[in-house]
């Protein structure tokens, strides 16, 4: 008799009797989506024209097309892993999405304080692409880009990043065979690793990132469900996107 999909199964090379805490094919499932997102993101142009995109001659005006490619590629990677992933996500709790929405407040406040203090470290600022300026107010191209941007913020990024962060990184500092570690196992090293990732990938918002990534690690420890971290992440991103649209603070986008 085969085990139900929502029960632990043995990974290749795992000794008999050792619990496997998923997902199946853990290396591919936890790493492929974010790796795809990062690789495609290397082609995103900046207003300054630097980076790989600048060396390849990709103009800032191509930002919507390159971002769309990044989102589509990431969703394809997620879809490729979905069969192995779906049974592992768990059932969502009611409160993590609400906490995720609330966490947009310290993110905006702390990011603003850091910017006003001049702690920008000289790198890592967001592209700040304003579609209303670049594509026109109320044009179909603008609304199409905003729809793709929302898909990236609320679906692609939360899934890809949480699979890596809480599915791989947070557990691999506990045991290099991370699939043996129950999801949500929180040690000082695991918490520090997630905060370090957040600061490294959001240097222009490092203070906000440290607080936010620590908070979502707490959600992982509290509910032990990957879906709750994904939904909290999606809640923050949705609220942040709404804030940017309402205020025009595109430096946060």
C-alpha cells in the first residue's frame, strides 16, 4: 500500500525509518523557483543602465517585458514542482494573511526612516519603475503591466521565496539533509540565516527586512505550515503594492 500524499515519504538515499518532512524532490522544489526568479531578474534593467542588463544594452523602457518574462519563468518553475509541492503546503490558518497585511506598516515606516537617514549603502535600491510615467496614464499597457506586477508580487515571489527561505535555508542550517527537519523548526541560527538573507537582498530596506523576515520565521514556527508563510508574504506584498499605487512612492516597488 502506498502512503497518502499528505504523509511523509522516503527520499532516495534516506535510511528506512527516518522521517521525511517533504516536499518530495526537496532540492528541486525548494530551489528551482527562486533560482529561476533570480536568474531572470538579473536581466532587469535599471534607470542608471548598470548591471548585466546595461552591459547587454537592455534599455530601462524594456523593464515591463523583462519583468513579465521573469514572472512567467518563475510560474513555470512553480508549475513544474507543483505536484510535489501541493501535498506539502498544508491547510492555511486564518491569521497569517492578516498579520502579513499589518506588517506592511513597519516595513514602510522603517524603510522610510532608513532612506531619510541616508543608509542606502550605495546599492540594492529597487528599480522604481513607474508605469504611469513610462507607459501613460490609464493606457492598456499600464494596466497590463500592473496586472503582471500584481501576479509577481502576490503569487510568484511569495511562493518562490518562502520555498527557499523557510523550506530550505531555515532547515538546512539545522541539518544539511534539510528534508529530515520538520517545517518551522526555529533555532537561533535558522532565524539569523533568514534575517541575513533579507538584509542581503533588500539592502536599501535592511532594517525593515530584518524585522519582517524575523516575523515570518515566527509564523513558520507557530503554525508549521508552509502555506501560512506564503500567505503572510502575499499579504504584505499586496498591501505594499496598494500603498505604492495610492501614494506614488514607486521607490518601494
